[in-house]
C-alpha cells in the first residue's frame, strides 16, 4: 500500500530528475504505507516537516531552494 501522503508530498516537485524521485517513491512511499519514512513519522505526529528532510532522515539542502 502507498503512503497516504503520496499525492500531496511536496518534496517530489523539488527534484529535477524524475528518476531520482522515483527511487525514493519506490523505496519508501510505495512500501509499508510509507511507514519507514521519517517525513511521514513527523507528519503523523502532527509535527512540522522540513522541506529538506528526505525519507531516510537525512537533509538535502538543495530542496530548500
Ligand atoms: S516521502 Fe514519505 S511522507 Fe512523502 S509520500 Fe513518501 S513516504 Fe509519504
């Protein structure tokens, strides 16, 4: 099952490469309802999710641009 936030998750519009976005989507968003994703964990907890946060918990500063 897909992550319930997949349609509206803002980080994918930030990736210039569709292939790169799809790597994250297949690795996190389309597995385990997104349960392994650090973005989803924050969102589920009602916390603000930084735009630079990647599903694996690291930050990519270029996503802030
Ligand atoms: S990045 Fe995380 S929160 Fe966003 S759609 Fe994928 S699994 Fe869900």
